C-alpha cells in the first residue's frame, strides 16, 4: 500500500500546513544579509514582532483560542470554578503561621490568627472538589463540572487536590505576575494554562462555568465575585449557582444588606448567591439547580 500523498487527488489540501512551511524555512542554508535580517523571519515565528503593541489584538485572540481549543479537545463540557485566597493555610500549616507571628506586632499576630481560623476552608474546598469529581458526570459525550481553579496555592491547591485524589483531571488557569506564580502540583499537566491578560483568564473562568464556589479571599477574589454577580444581575450571563462560603467573613468585609438598603442594588439581587458552610450543602444546591441527584 502506498501511503505517499497523491498530488492528483481531488480531495485533500493543496497548501502546505504552517509547521511544514516552517520546516522548509529551517532547511534553508543560504546566509545572506537578507536572510539573516529579522524582517525575513516568518511572522508567526518572529517573537519581537508578535510582542509589539500593535499586535495586542492578535495576542488577545491567541489567549482566547488556545485554551478554548485545548479544552474542547479534552472533552470538557462544563466546569465548577473555585475562587479563594492564595494566603489561607492548610490545616497542617495553620500552627506554623501562628508560630511565625509570635514575637511580631499585635497586628501581625491578629492577621496570623485570622488566617489560621480560615484553614478549615482548605478542607471544605478539598471535600467539595472531591465530591463533585467522584460524581464523574458525563453528558453529551463531554465531562461536566470539571474542577477549575486559578492554579495557585491554598484554596486553589485544595480544589485541584480534591479532584486529583478522586482520580479526576482538573484545570488550572495561572497568570504571569511579577512575583513567582507557578501551578500547584495537583493541576492536570495538559490542562494547566498560563495567561498574560487578566481579561482573557477571567473569560475562561466563566465560559464553561456551571457553578462557582467562592471562599474568603482578597482583591482578586472580590474582583471575580463581583464581576460574576454583575454579569448575572445585568443578564449578560444566565444564572448559575454562586456558592459563597464563610458568611462570618463576608458579613464583616462586605455589608450586602447595606448596599441593598442604600438602593444601589435591588433586594432581589441578594438572591443571586447562596450561603454555604459545608461541601455537602454546596453540592446539593448545585444538584437542585440542575435537577441532579444530591
């Protein structure tokens, strides 16, 4: 049997694919002032060109497409997104956080105590991710409620770890930051993505999201939560379960009732999210929303 391509076939492509064209370019041996100049490089291989300000729209498109295409190929139908602070210690680390603050200022000791008190949410995030992953829900030939985190430590690590311990794959959406921000060890390698643009990363958090669990966090968590609430409030996005963990924390740092009393949101908007303290309550709320077995 002859596997060589037939140039006289009616079907099949007539133009060489980009990777083959690149191999032709690599095979060139003539070194002249012209061939050595950056202008002669293939545009898609010219890093300096791709990083120019004028190419920002192209880079936006690439960050949108790469993750979208690879998640499609991985048969990821929907996700359960988990937001939360990168600073909350695991229960195993809580005592070390308290110990490190001893001898520090009163403020530092108070912060350490508050962080250590939130260590329980590491376990809750882990348990929720594990419960959902063990369900192994497949619909339309695609995996549903695939655990997705920001790919970092703490609550994010707990989410990916819970999925991993359930024998399931999970997604990590990391971001390039001035300080080191690498994927945690529990993210599935071929579902570990890195972004330059916060905007595109945030899009991918929500494009496939069918539920979002939000744990105590800082500016990033606030940003993601309030953007999601705004999208649903303004009907730019259809409602999905928003699970808010740690009412004591949220009531202290955000007075939702006061916002409604001020008239800047509707009292009905307070129904956009569901208060949770346990993983079981969270999953049952999701299951009820989608008419699944709790």
